[in-house]
C-alpha cells in the first residue's frame, strides 16, 4: 500500500548539547531544536535545522579579558542539508548531514562569534496520527569551530513532528 508523503514536516522539541571546548573544558547545555523538512521525494528531504543551547562552560576558562572559574554561554546553530528517510508504516528512521553556522555569545568579555558548524546523525519518528509523529530520539555529532579551535560535540533532541500537505 502506498504511503502519503507530506509536503513538509515541522519538528520542535527539547535539546541537550554536550560540548567539548578543548583544554579539559566542557559544558552541558539545555535548550531547544526546531527543523523544517521539505520532502523532495518519498525518501529524501531538504532540511533547515535551528537550535539554541544555554548554560555554563566549566573552567577555569582563560579569555582575552581574564580567567574565569566558569562562564555563561549561549550557542545557536543554523544548519541546512539533505535527510534520507526509510519510511515505514509506523516508524521512520532517518539520517542526515547538515552544514551551516554556529553563533556563540559568551558572557565573559569575549566577542560574539559566527563560525562554521556541521552535524552528522539521525533519529526516529514514530507515527501517532497522519498529521503528527513523536521523535523520541535524534542524536548527532556536531562539529563547531570557536576561537580557531574545532570542537567535537554531541546533540540529543526529542519532540513532536507535525506533517503538512500530501505529495
């Protein structure tokens, strides 16, 4: 039986970001993740993914304005790319590769930065109705570049997906 593929899928939910800022500095940031998928075929979509994460870097953290035991940080990612979906009757696993910009706004005297970001990962959508699914897990490796250093991070997200239209 052929499945109806929505024209667009809109995701929103909670997100946890584990960052590795180098030099034994790490952080656990909480926030949100939102995405819009535009389905170009039964299995492929173009994705716009946005997220915001907030919390503290564990220090000591040396900056141009001094050394801090910790400091507040806000991080936003704006990424785009292809997503491959293996559609099933109730469960749809997916994989994606996203590329874009990481915007970091630290509290401790450093200037706001915009740098390259990428994400490789996937997740699972579980159909609740024709118009709504639950995404219990989306897990990604997220690479960011801040202060000329490359960070290896992980992002976990979970939430709700709303389906619009039919192809």
